């Protein structure tokens, strides 16, 4: 979670591809929600479906936390 970033969300059809699993969480402390999505962890604008936005209790234009679920480990 330390490596999570804030990104803006938009409603639409997420891009298809071989993306890594990422956690996406809202910023609402009292109504915290998180979903698992496959997306580019470096994206600046995250496209989510209406169902995903509803699950997070957020709307297009809101900012969410995004982090790759299993980040690659550094090698020496």
C-alpha cells in the first residue's frame, strides 16, 4: 500500500490486455471499499465500469488509490 498512487477514475469500458492484478480503493475512511482489477499500474486515468464504480461508491472524476497487487521484487 505504501507504493499506491492517487489516480482519477472515469466510466467506460476498460482496455483489454494482459495487465497485472491491481487493487483499487476509494479514499473514504468510514465507507472504505476496494476492488481487484487488471490494469496498467502506471496509468494516470483509470477507466472502470459502472459496476466497479458503484462497488467503490465513487463517481467519474473522483480520485482512488491504485497499487499493483504483486509487485515484482527487486533483484540484486
